[in-house]
C-alpha cells in the first residue's frame, strides 16, 4: 500500500484510505446533489485550495468513487459525478450528518452555511416510515437556488435542479424554509404571511413537512425546542445558574440552567432572570448566523429585559450557542 494508507486489512481502514483525507468526504457530500464542474466544487467548498481539490478528485477517481464526464455541446464542460460505488456512500454521509447534529450549536462567526449542505441534511431528517408506499417529487426554490427531493416507497434522494415531474413546487427564502422544516411555523401561516408560495398538490406539501421536517418534541433532533436544547448543551457552562424566557411571535419558551442540568421547554416561567422578545424570522436568522443580537437590538427586532449581565450579548457569541450566558 502507499505511504498514505493505514496498511490494515480492514474495511473501515480501507474506506478511510479513500475518504479519510481532509476534504475528501465533503467532496462526496457535494456530489451527492448531482454532477459538478471543478469550479462548482471549488465554490461550494470554501477554504479548499485548488491543489488540494485536484488531489482529492484524483484520488477519488483512482479509487472508482468519482468519474469524470464530458458534457455534450453546447455545454462542452467536464463534470465530476459519483459512480455507483460512490453513490453507496449516501447512507454513510446521511448517518454522519445525523450524528454530527449532536455537536452543532449556532454557527460561530466566520463559519459558512450553504443551502446545498442543508439539502443533504434533509436526508438525515427523513422519516422513512412516513413515506411508505409514496412516490412523489418535491421541488424547492430557495433564494433563487433550486433543488428537488424524490420520495420512492420509503427511500429518499435529494438533488440540485428542477424535478422531472414535481408533485408540488415551493418558493420561499432560507429563513422561512428552515422555520417550516423544523415545524416552528406551519406552511399555512407561511403562505398566509406571503413568505412562501406553493403550487401543485397542497396535501402533499403538508405531508412533506412530516416526511422531511425535524420532528417536534424532545431529543437531539426535536424541532425548535430540540434545536435550542442542542445549541445550549454544546455551549453551556455547568457553573451557570439562571432562568431564561424567550417570547417568539408571542409564543413563550423557557430555558432553566441549574445543578440538575439544562431544561428547555414550551410555556412561560415565573420570575425569569432574562426575557428575550423577538420574531421567529429574527430568531431563525440568528440561529443560522445570518443576523446577530447587536444588529437585532439596534434595529428593534429584539428586546432584552432583566439581568443583562447574564445574557450579555444575544447570539453574538455564535460558538457558544444562541446566548452567551454568564453568571
């Protein structure tokens, strides 16, 4: 074997020989959405150098994971795409995304967030039991980018571009898409507010939220409550004590920091140390790093009452979750 190999006769070691190099699996992740030109891959992988990208593509091609293909005129471009062997990595990436969600808080400053990565994450949130016996295709147009999801009897595949025969088409922005996907807002409310339009089978549209959306309730992937819980569990200092109340579009949600751990739940609490009042749009925008508390406070999109010393700066310390809490 080469000097880059683990030199172990083991399936896991051999797989890591191929996709264990830095950036290699992220190249595979991006190709799961469909064929891409070299420049597309470079644009979609911020921080990768051209020499590194070329080396990773060469290694993946040599291993039979990726193939080069020349598009016919008028495109006449070379694209990279997954081979059948590479496509078998789809469930691997899906499970890796699902596991990695346990480590995610809010994006820290400087971290990138691209729609394509969220599309791959949709597969990790997929609920196959809710899609048994269904054959449907969902098309989404998010901030000008287009992707589609194909459902076939309990299986899923997400790809960039238009669907061949969409069951419905959704047009919206990223914040609304995330809010509906996590069931923090209903499709009906988003449509009524003018933030989203849906054409085609509306019943399928409602059904897709159950099939693709993050479930409500507790757990590491439990909707808006679960998202907040995960963000604070990653960032919380055990020494912090306090009672925090969010009021998001007039709906209360509380966080209790104490010796017994962190508790996140719906509903109000008595005598909160800090009360944060904002809209769902602003809350989601801060959670995705597209807004921060300083700007939201200055613009009047967020109101902070109580012990400011505990809250300090809402959503500006992104690496520590949605709030940089201090005792």
